[in-house]
C-alpha cells in the first residue's frame, strides 16, 4: 500500500476497484471481469455489469460493518479483455438468430451454423476464464469472477476443481439454471449448474437458494441428483418464515449439506428484484440483501472455507447511465462476498 493512501478519503479517478491503490502483485484477491452475455434470451445488458460495478465500487466505504477492513488484504480487478468483448458481439449476433427461431434450428443450415458458432465462441470463453483463473490460482490468488451472464463462471469452477478434489457450490439465484442446453445453447446462462453437475465431478454438493422459476424438466433433473443437490425454494423459505421459522434457523439448514470447501455462485436475481431492477430475468420474491449477507456470514462462521466466488447478471440501466442502483447493489454485494471470503481464509477479521 502506498503511504499516501487514505481509506477514509474519496476514491480518486485513477484508483482501482473500491478506490484502492493495490497492484495485482500486492493483492490477495483478484477479480476477473467477464463482459459476456452471448446467450441472453430476455433483457440484455449484463456484459456492461463489470464496468458498471467497477465504477460504482468507488462509492463503497472501505470500512465494512461486518468485516472491518477487508481491503487491507489487497484487492485488484484485471482489465476487461478486448477479445472477450469482440467474441461477445459476434456470438450475440449468431445467438439472436437462434433465439428468434425459438431454439429450433433443425433442418435450416444457416441456423445450424449459427448455433454451432455460438457453442464454439462459448467454449472459447470458457477456456479464457479457465486460463485466467488457473494462472491466478497458480500465483496464490483468490479468484472472483464478475459477469456477465451466469454462463461465465464455468471455466473458473473447472480450474478450482483441479486444486480441490471435492467441494460444494452455494448457488444464489431465482432460477435453477439446470436446463439441458437451453434454446440449443450448450453453454447457456440457464444451463450453468447442469454443466457444473455433469462435467465437474469434484462438485459433490450443490445448494440452491432463492429458486422460484424453474421448469418441470429441471425439477425432474434435480430430483434425480438425489443428495447431491439441495434445493431451497423461495416459496418454501417464505412459508417457513410466515409460519414462525427465523432466518437464523433457516440459514443453518441451508448451509448444513455443504462440505468444508465452498464456491459461491451468486446470480444477483436471487435477491428481491428491487435490488436488481435491470437484471436479465427478474422474478418477484427472493432474498433480502441482509438475508444473503447473513447466510454467507453463517457459512463462514461455521468454519467452512470459501475457495472463490462469482457474481453475475448485474445489469446497469442502459437507458439512463445516471441510474447507478443495480451497480451500486452489485458493488456492495461484491464487497460483502469479498470480505467473508477473506475471513474464511484467515485474511481478514470479522467484528
Ligand atoms: Mn442464474
């Protein structure tokens, strides 16, 4: 840290994420921004999430009421890749054709080519995220992926799985994301957890929380997974609360199935949409900000180690760039996730 840095002062223009002065080499945790939303089927804008979060992060006070001084461990965000931005544009154009055809490309060579192109660009993106993560893990960094749509963390979870023979995923979302190649896209945002379960055997447990929008095929698929998947539906959690259960008890139940090492995958739409009005697929209901924060706190206080995390589906209001609300919530959630992760790894101390 430079001697001139004042954690109480306003962030300067040339500062890094959260207004911090650290270079990557002095940072315990590195964010990889992934401006990617190729398979987004409904509202767009999540490819602008990382830059909006970076901008909004400079308004977040460094002193944290949960984790005291998480910034002292050093936090750094890498630059967005120009390649990824270009791949996103190309893949999106192809994906749009397939989405407009309702995902039914059978017999139409042009559409079949478009679908194949999207799948190939997505595989390339996965490889990019995998490589970035691997390289950072190799250097001893904690890695956080900032999306982008929810397809982006696959490569990171894959890289983490090479270091950890067995771990769990705590998944916050309105959606189960266990669709099999949604709209034909192998690497759809709506298929992330299906792909994780099918392709990453080191993930021994998936705990889904806040889920309130899923199709019958997903429900069948989850049930077939048996104990490997624990589904905490939003309606069930709401009913339990209405009938007197408190969030402390529910939080304990939610984390109970998780093993000692956990990756957190946080889709912002797991929160009540008042916290993310411009996200791609908002659904009424969902968690309150402090419910999510408390759940992560309980996870960490149980002694479990957070081995990395992603935050995705944050979309700024593209019609009015003065409206910072979605990015503001995103940046604050990112800071909470960061703080608790550092605490779980002995790199910060909670109050
Ligand atoms: Mn999702």
